[in-house]
């Protein structure tokens, strides 16, 4: 129970800070809306149907926008050496990782729902027959993404290249998430039967579990001396 | 003033709070801490003086468990600092010249957050007590970013003491404080000499360091070039003695 309370403390602190500063939510939300507007003008509707490419654009917007927020995970921690204070507490490093990942997940999941809503508006999409399943696909994809993003944000925050390094480290590892996330989202937006996306959902779930476990195991080696 | 003495005094095992043996810390070819032995009992307040680059902060980092020694070991109340099981961190409180505080959280929110990490269950009682102890009761609802530097240092001290640590480590706590803020902090630090806690403070400030110490060490080139009891020191001639010790003339 004490482990969960430590995780909860990290989540509470990160969300409260974000609520106060709105630094990352505003950046990610603005990026999502502006990307959808630009994609709307970039697509020649006489040559391609928007719904055929919307799923890919949605996931690319989530990835790029999410990186804006996840990349700044440790920015506020650097202020006044606060993260050092966390590391000097008896909280296990994996609890710290899970807390920060969960906070990032909540923020990015909200943004991903906004992304879908904005694309529906600009691309004239319909939600499909299974909005709950679409929400699950987004949930698993975002969880896998923030798990890797939080781990590598910790890596890159300790380097001179900082946020420039983060996409170079993370993007190659996101290929499975993009493939299965795009596949499932495209079919769900086209109102295809849920049975067609069960395989994709399983793969997204496996990706999320592996990313979360790898992050929890490796985080201590990133942040400890 | 006593002759140079690098041998720590002997304490009975049950009286030892901090025991560090053969501490060495290397950064590549640079040796920051070059073999330090240190044994402290309850109620002792050790001030470590030394010039820039003497390895004082590295020594404190090793005692705090924020960095691993290249060689040697540290125990607090008989529990060796082990990076797998970090329960010993409950026995240590650290105050650095950085506060480890979140400026967008309030004073109470900061203490509540760190209290939860230390698994403290009586925070509703503890937090007001600690704030009263450091004279910040009337600032409980203020964001840390709204506090003066002196108030932040006192809050950082409240954070470091929140979990009642046996060992308190202070890294240049007077840095950047004006005289009145330093006086307030000094008063709070004097309160640490309650016979229960053990304190190690590293500082450049000879006056503040001597005023608080029960034991004194001078660190240079990664090792203690002198250590002894506060009563062995003549305050008037200490500055000259310090410079001679640092320059290796003693």
C-alpha cells in the first residue's frame, strides 16, 4: 500500500503542477489543433478521401504533440534541484517512474481525445460504431508511448542535446505503436467490425505492457549516480 | 590549537550514528574524496571547512547516498547504505544550497508531497509543527516562488527534518542569505543540537561554522588534513590556522 501511496504522491504532484502552470497541456493542445488545421489544407480532397489518411495523421499528431509535453517532464524537476529531493527519499525508483508515467498518461490521453475530436471536425469524420473501442486503442497506444517517452526524457534531460535527442531515441521504438494504432483507428473510424481490430489491440496492449515494464526496470539506472 | 590530527575519536558501537570508512570518490582521473574515515555519535555537530574543489560536496553526497563511493562504505545507525534497499534514506535529511522545492506548489503542498514519499502518516500534525519550528506558520498557504531566499532555506530545512532523521547533512546552508536571514537560520540550526541528532555541515563560512560546531574538520585535496573538537580551537587564530592547514603547512 505504501508503494501505491508513493506512486499516487508523484501523480498528484505532477498533475497539480500542470494544473497550476498549464505549460504542457497548452503546448500539446495548441499543437494538436494547429496540426489538424494545417493537415486540413495540406490534403487534396479531390485526390484522396480524408478518412483514408486521417488515422495516420491522428497518430502522427499524438506522437509529435505528445513529445512536446513528455519531453518537458523533467523540466520542472530541474527547478531548485527538486528531483534530487525525490531521489533522496525512500520511494523506490520504479514507483517514481510509474508515478511520472501515469501523470503523463493522463495528460496525453486527454490531448489524444482532443486530437480525435479536432480531426473529426476538420476532416468530417464520424466516430464509428465503437467509440469505446476507439478510446481503448488510444489508451493503450498512449500508455506505450508515454512509458518510453518518460524513460527517454529522463535520459535526454541529463544531456546537453536535451529535447533534441528525445525524438531520435524514441521514434524508432514507436514503430509498432504507430502500425497497430493506425491500423485499428482507421478500421474503427470506417465502422468496420470490432473483430477486425482485436489483433491490433492485443499488439498495442503487449507493446504498452513491455514498454511500462522496461521503463520501470531501467529507470533507476538512468537517474542514479 | 592542537597539532594536526586525522584520527577520529572512538565511540561505542551503540553510540555510533554515522560511520564512514575508507571513502574514496573518483570522477575519471580526478579524485574528489581521497580516503576519509568519519565516526560520529548522537548530538555531535561536525563542521567541515575547505576551499573550493576540496571535495566537501562530494563527501556530503557520499554520506547522503546520492552518489556511490568508488571505494569505502557508509553506515547510519548500523545500517549500511545499500542502493538496492533504500530504507536507510528515512534516517537521513539533507539541506543543500538548493531547496529541493517546487516553486509552483505552496509551502504546505511541498511538505505534504515529501512527507508522502517518506510514508509519514501524521502529516496534519507534523507539518504545522515543523512550520512553527522554522517560523513559517504564517506562510503555509504561500507558493514557494513567493518566498524570500531566507524563507526558502528555512522551508528546505523543515523539509529535511520532516521525517525526524538521525543524521542531518547541510551543504552551504548560509549561501546567499543576508545577515538577518542567516541569523534566523542559525537559530534554527542551533535547535538541532538537541543531543539526539547528528549533523554534518560543509561550509566556507568560518564564523558560522565554528559557532555551531562541536567538532571541526578541514578538508583539502579530498582528505581531512585536520580534525578535532571545537574546544581545541582558538577562534581568534583559527583563520590563520585554517589557511596553513589547507596549504599543507601544518
